[in-house]
């Protein structure tokens, strides 16, 4: 593990606890994080002040076991999906991937459910990626996504890390270059760093959003080489 990784592992403390219903988290910049155990609360993302919606669900034992296997594989499933035809298209995509045939229905059903969440927000066509292995950590520097929203779910391994608005230095974020040490000044308070747990579904607001242009959640992939299974879905 690198010196930078050790630094973040030392300061990291998981403070987020699963909650019942919807919790509205405000900070001193008026940005909000919504956390819930219920997927029906996804409609709360219609509020332009919300940077992150977090569904704190618990994975079934079967999905967790299969995810552990795939995290140690070279799985790379990538496909475009029309929300209206998601079940058929995802069944074909999963069947053509490295996912074992015995798990085809399990994963097609799971991915369909994730696509439906973005469909509820009005998106009709999506790009879906499900990737296993250490390479699933593709963005170890703090950043804001360029799109309007992005769905992320880590099925196995360390989850996505994010900073509340009050803990993010956006001036330093704008100055950052391709140097890992710049992660430190971006976090005003490194102990405020939060991390999703396996199975939690995060829908993250990006910078290219008509309601909140040039804002979005400051986040990153965890600085770890542990095997992960990561789902990423972007509107097209």
C-alpha cells in the first residue's frame, strides 16, 4: 500500500449508519445528502439541492456470495440499455459476458432494478458497466463527474468515498493535477470522509446538470487494490 493510501486508511472512520425512512442531511453550503433504506425515496433527487441519494440496502446472501466470486475475476460487462427494453437487453448482455450461466437470471434481475431507478428520474437510454478486479478502482483522485447524474454500486470490496460539501475545498479541486498528494488539500477535514458499504446504491449529481451547473458531489474510488465488483450507470 502506498504512503498516500496508508494516510487515508488511518484517518478513515465509517460514521454513516443505516436509517429508517429518509434522512435529510444539510451542510453550511446548502447542499444535501439524502440517505434511506427504501428505494422509493429516489424521487427526492428532483430537489436540485441534493448532491447524493444513498439507498442503504443490505445485499442478499446469494448476491453477496456471487459478487465475491466476480470481484476476483476479469469481468467487464458494458452495454447500452433502453429503459423500456431493459430486461431483454440485459438478459442478452449477461448471457454474453463472463458471468456463469447459473447466475444469469440473478444478475439480469439485479441490473434491471438498478436501471429502473434512473428510469424513474426520466432517463430513457443508459450506458451500464459492471467490472470486477482491482481495476474497478478507476478514479482514485477526488473529482466531480462531468455528466448530469451517475449511479454507483459496489457489490464487493471497499465502496465509493465522498466528501460533504463543508469538507470539500473546491478551489483546490479546480487546481488539482495528476498527482495523488493533491487529494489532501481538497479535503478540508479528512475525518469527514464517508464511504459507501457493499450493496448501497448511490446516485451522484454531476457538474453537467441544468439545475445545479458546475456543482456536483466531490468523490473518488477508494485508494485500494482490493478486488471490487463495481456497477456504474450513466445516462446517454
